């Protein structure tokens, strides 16, 4: 009985992890987007 529940729990965790990994896609940044410098990029006051 406990082994069946353990197997079901493992399958649930693995299935959830696979769904999350599949839905976590890396966003594609368009080519025309350029990084913008900070307003105080040349200051040295950390």
C-alpha cells in the first residue's frame, strides 16, 4: 500500500517538474533591441 502511494507521489513530482521545464522557455530578444547604459554609468561612487 505504502509503495503504491510512494510511486504515485514520485510520478506526480516528476510530471510537475517536466511540465515546469517545458513551460519555462527562454525569451527571444529581437535584434533591434540594444542595451541602454545607466544614467550614472561613468560615475565611480559605489
